[in-house]
């Protein structure tokens, strides 16, 4: 049975809570407590002040409401597998036992000092953490120059400097270690841009595990350097017709065919519980480091965090640590592809409808019959018709804002960062950078913006060169149908 055709009623109940555990829920990896702070209202006020105070009061009440919803969701997550009404475990019964075992092992790992110690050491010595929080002086000056020298300070969280060139290794390594603990010897994973494939192949080589990476044939053409890299790292790379969504379905099928031996290594925060929560936890190191580094650099928190949204792992990795800091704006940027008017985009949160896909309820790009609409983005890793259930929840409770950037805006942002900072970002990360053009003019002087530079763009140089040639009119008309139609300012030719 295909995971995607299961009805929403096909959910399962999770193991009952263990009352001996500290939070009474049975699954008690760090639940962060929240202080609901009251607010003072002066007794004598002018009408203006009163109106202002009422507005502040309403805003505060709304914010406190948001925090309450986050707390409730987080507490019920380990009982229900859901973030509000999103997420869940919409899978065939054969998978349920496996997912319960995974949840239980994950919970053990989160409390096992030995596992945590080994993971920290590997993240430090193998992955190269912590990654720098880099002040992008010239990028900052670029945006300030159009406002008479005023504007926010832009920092980049350099996940591109991780081993393998992206944030994906944080999660791939941790899950491969967990798989090994569970006695699995063979890992299967799906990849789109190839970054999760490279990360998984590397982790499996390090841990002496078999590795199969499944990839859509279209993605294999577009990210051919990563396909070679995965093979060099010892992985078997299997092609399926289509793109990332097709590869994911095939990887899950392969896993279901040999549950005893294989481990399905989810590369992003989608799929049935506990996959979204687990990937988020393993990626949350990004935000934890960011908080510490911000405190060291400017003695405070970031004002705004910006991350691209494919399926959600780099965004949640950055956001999770700050989700209860009401004064920190969280901005996710989806791929608008060739524009939001047609269907060639990957803007699931902007344009999707709620449905069930790959074992969870979330926003989806689907037609009126519930069939998936194929996503598009120049950032191959953003092409997924669904999105993390946690981001669907954050959108619903208005804890995070979501915007879009077109292919062309992302390509311009890529060029800008190359030229101004000597950093070549992955086209996925370039979508987050592209949003700066709209964001910076709205922020006060000196505001601190942190953009998650989720990966490096080596894999994209052919794609970028092709687009640049198209822009310069030097490619035959035959290929022009792929050319993005929208134009933007801030173009930097490379
Ligand atoms: C560098 C990079 N950033 C972002 C993404 C998008 O994935 P996610 O939304 O899970 O971070 C990918 C996916 O392959 C990627 O390679």
C-alpha cells in the first residue's frame, strides 16, 4: 500500500507514557519550559497611551497564546506524534512497530551521555562544528548603501562549511549512529540536491555500514557532481524516474521490504513521527550555536532569523532554539520558481492545501482530486510537494512568517554573495539570501539578521553558468523554455 494513499484516519496510538519519567509522558527528551510573563498596565493613562497600551496588551496576549500553543504541541508531540493537527503516523500497520522502536531508541539516545558524548565529538572532529557566525560586512554595506548608510547588520550561519558542504551531515551522522546502535547494518536514503546523499554516504563509510542512495533521474542530471561523490564514498546510487518525491517513495518502499535489516535515514523533517521531531532535534545544534555566538558577538539575540524552506530541516534547525523567544522573528523562504501565478514553484505553505503524504498530515501541493502537483525550483533541494508538519503548525499559529523567492531572485542572490563576500552559496540557501532585498529596507539601523547559509554552491555551478548564458542570450532557443520569466533588480553578472 502506498503511504501517500492512506486515509487520515489510519493513525496509530503510541506506546503509553512511562509515569516514572520526569515529565510524565514517557518520552522526555529536553522539553523546554516557558515563563509566561505578565505585563504591567499603569493606572493613570491618557487616551493615546490607553489605546497604545490596549494594542500592546492585545499583541502580548496573542503572543502568549502562541507560546501556549507551542507548549501544548510540544508536550503532546510525544503522545500523539502531532504538532497541533499536523504530523501523525499515517502508515500501514507493518511499519508501526518499526516506528515505535525508532522512537524508543531515539528517546534513549537523547538521554544517554555516552551517545551524546560520541555525537558531540564526531560533530566537532568529523563535521567541523561549531560553524562560524560570520558578519557579512560587504553584503551589509550593499543593503545599507541604498538607505544612506542605515540598515540591519547581516550575519551568515556558515553551515556551508560543514564536512560535505551542507547542514545535512548534522542529522545524517546522528541517525547513522542511532541505526548502528539499533543493530542495523544497511542504510537507505533518498536525496534531491544530493547533499543528504553525500552526507549519508560519508556517515555510512565512517561507521562501516552499507549505503543505498535513491535519486530521481532528473535530479541525477542536475546534480551530477554529487552523484559521483556519493559513489566515491562507497554508496550504491539507484535511479528512479522523476525527482526527490519519487525517490522518497522508493526509499520508503525499499525500507518496508526489509525492515529487519534496513534503516531508512530521513534527510529532512517530514514523514511519520518520530522522523520530523528527530531530524529537528539533530539539526537544532544550528540554533543553539547561533544563540551562544550572538551573545559573544553583540551581547544579545538575533532580531531576525532567515532560512530557506524546502521540507524544513535547516529552517527548524535554526528556529527551534528561538521558538519561545517572542522578540526573535522567524522567516522561512520558499521557492517561487518561475513565479507564483502558474504551477512551476515549490511554495507549499503559500499555495498548498492540507493533506496526507509520506505518512504525515501537512500542507501539500495538490490538485482538487488530492493528486500531487510536481514542484519546481532552480534549487533542486527545495523541490518537494510537502513541508515539515512543524512548519505547517508554525504557520498556522503565526509563530513564523513565510515568504517566497523566484528562481531568478535566488540566482541574483547567489551572484551577489559570490561577488561581495567570496562565498558561493547553494542555490537552496540563495533563496533565503534573496529575501534580504525585501527585508532589509524594513528593518531599523543595527538590527541583527542571521541568514542560514545552509550549504555551498559547488554542486550548482553548471546550473548557474547555464542561466547566466541564457541571460546573456548565448544559448540556443531550444533550451530557453527553462528560463525563468521574472526579472529583478540587484543583478550582478558573473
Ligand atoms: C544546502 C541545502 N539547503 C537546504 C535544503 C532544503 O532542505 P531542508 O528544507 O530540509 O533544509 C537542501 C536540500 O537538499 C540543501 O541541500
